[in-house]
């Protein structure tokens, strides 16, 4: 009985510590995010670092985002064709691919791909700097690591996610068009005109708001896990994995929230 | 060794009066494990203080506290006349411009060249002309005899060279206080002597106050018994028993407490069994 009491006490303490740790993490993450945004109004702005990060994040992710969106657009057209064919509505395939890609799949796919590639990169880079005391050295040299390292990454990721999503949307529609005209024998002109005409302002607005939110999530989560790395090289590996998992889960969850919010705003 | 590039400015270097660092009953714990337990000491301006202790005794923690990189759980810390105990990070950035720190493994930014590493502080301050930055970088690298590495990356340097670049980075803004975290740790005896000579040179030429963490007793005793001779550009032993103006003291840490604070004579003649065993 005494042993049972002891174990329950240990469990109770560890659960309390666990909860406290999680609340602390959320608080630290929120503070880091606010600080990263607040730094936009302070000098210096580290424009050169922003450009360098934009190159790494944007152009580095271009191929994989385009490929993911292209093949998803093609697969979406193929899958839709079976159902639409039953109702003799194959001609609306352009509308379906367009709405699906622009409103939902384009931003989410780009977000997940960029998260996989860059949240991990940021976490491992900053994590390595933490364990080799480079972050402490930067602070010791009178430079704010959040301003120098986090803010440029946040700005660049948001900026590049916006344009990567636009290009991804285009490639998704091209993928759908290749399937529609090449395999299903639909007229290419009809595909593009129906895909274009179905889109209204709210669809485009929704599709271009999400990458901004996702870009913010990817950069802040990647940097947060990097800057809170503990435990040497093993810790860097752990931080990298956790950053990708957290960024992906957040993107998917926030996508639902943003979609619902914008639907309310546009009265959909 | 090449001649000193900054001799003109050094000639006028005299430390201002007062204390460079003051610890008053500082306590710090990590995850319920007490690292420092009521640590108190003073580092006078122009003085060099070596901190001894076994691994995990809290030596490096003292340097990070003095730099404001960590906050104590209780007690007070003053650096260069300012109470930094509860100072905000933004205010600390200003103060840190007057303090240089050499980290255990150098902590050079591996994505930057030696030039960019050494110039980091000056570039960040902004408003300094490019030519002036270049001149000061070359002066600092010449001080540590590594001018030829200016375009290299840290990964291309040996361990000793990285420490010397770290020293150049720390001294480029001519700080009032220098913190050395095991600058000779893991280095061969010849390279260690070079690093010790650089620290002695900085101490005797610029009169910079320093806190030095080290495992190597012989390095600290060498510093206490040698002066930098500007004629020969090498350190020379002082006459036996004489101090010849060297202001060097030692503290020994044991289980988070300061068990000794005094000069090398007092340390060598300490009756404390732990200290006797430690220095034997």
C-alpha cells in the first residue's frame, strides 16, 4: 500500500510537471513569435539575411512544391473523373480541380512540403548553434538572436510561401489539365475556362491567406524547437523531428480553423 | 611574435578604479540541482582571477552569470559597476559591448569566415566604415598571429587556431572585461602556451580585467609568474618571489561554494586538505 501511495505520488508530481512544462512551452513559443514580429519595427532589419533565407526557403523548395502540386492535381482529376463520369458531368472537372487546389490542396501541400524541408532545417541549424554555444556567443557579442536569426526566417518563409503556393496552384491545375485532356479526352480550352470561371474572390482570398499563416507557423515552430534544443547532437536530432511533426500537425489543425473563420467572414 | 599593432592606444591603458565584477551570495540551481550555493567574490579593475574547480563545480556558470547570459535564483551580480541581476536582455546588450568572452570551444559562427567572425561586433554596431572594420580585424588577427586565416572558415582551422580567433573576436572592441572559459582546454602544451601568452599580453598591455576558468593549474601559475615583455614580444618570468605589478588571484570552487579566494602564495600554502590535494 505504501509503495502504491508512493507511485501515485510520483505519477501525480510528474503529471503536474508535465503539464507545467507544456504550458511553459506554449508561453515561450508565443513570446518568441511576438518578439519575432515585434522586431520588424526595430532596426537593424537584416535585409541581407532575409534575402538569403528567401533563397534557401523559396527557391530551395520550389521543385518539390511544384512536383507535389502537379501530381496531386493530376490525381485529383483522375479520382474525380470516375465519380463525375457516372453523372455525365466530366466537363466540370476543371471546376473541381480548381476549387480543390486553390482553396485547399495548394496551400496545405505547399505548407506540409515546406514544413518538412525547412522547419527541420531551421531546427537543426539553430539547434546546432545552441549546442555549440554560438547562440550564447551571439548574445555575448551584443546581438539579439531572435532579431538576427528568427525574424528574417519568419519574414522570408511567409513571403516565399505566398508565391510558392501561387506557383503550386498553377502546377496543380496543369496536372489536372494533362489528365483531363490527355487521358479523358476533354477539351483543354474548356477545362481552363471552367477552372477560371468557378473561382470567386473568397476562394482566392482563402487560398492566399493560408500560406501566410502556414509560413508563420513553419518558421516560428522550426526556430522555437531549434532555440530550445537541449542535450547535444542527439538533442538536435530530436528537435528536428519534433519541429517537423509539430509544424505539420499545426498546419493541418489551423487549416480547419482558418477555413471555418473565412467561411464565416464571407458568409459561405 | 609580430609587434603589437595597438601599442599607441595601449600605452595610455590604465584600469579605472572600482570592481569589474562583484558576486554577492549568488545561488543558482538547474532542475533542482544546486550549481552555485552562495558564491561571493570581487574582481578588481585590472585584476585577473583564475577560477579552479573540478568538472561540474560551476566555473563556466559563473562566467555566464557575469555576462548576464544566465540569471541567478538569488543574490546579486554587478558587472562594470552596473547591477545586472535583474537587467533586461535589451539593456544587457548595451553592457555586453564592453565585455568580451572566449567560449570553451571558441563558439565561432561556422557559416561565417574568420574576417566576418572577428568583425561581427563591429558590423552589428553599424555606422563603422568598411576600411576601419578591415583595419581593426587585421589588427586583432595580427595580435593572435592569424592574419593569414582571414578568408578561411572555422572548419578549416585547428582547435588552437579557433581559440585564437575567438580571442581576436573578443578583444576587437577593446573590452573592459574579458571572460575566458577554459581557453586552453584540450589543447597540446605548445598551443596552450601560445594562448596563455596571448592572455598575459592582453592583461599586461591593455590592463583588461579578466575572469579565467581553467582546469590547468600550470597555465594559471604561469600567468601569475610571468609578465609580457614588449621588447622581446614574449612573456618573461618575473623575479622569484616578486610580483612585479601582476594582479592575479585565484578562487577554488567546491560543490558550488567558494572555498578559497586569494593569491598564488596563499594558494600554495593553504592548509585545506582538498585544496592541497587539488593543487598537488
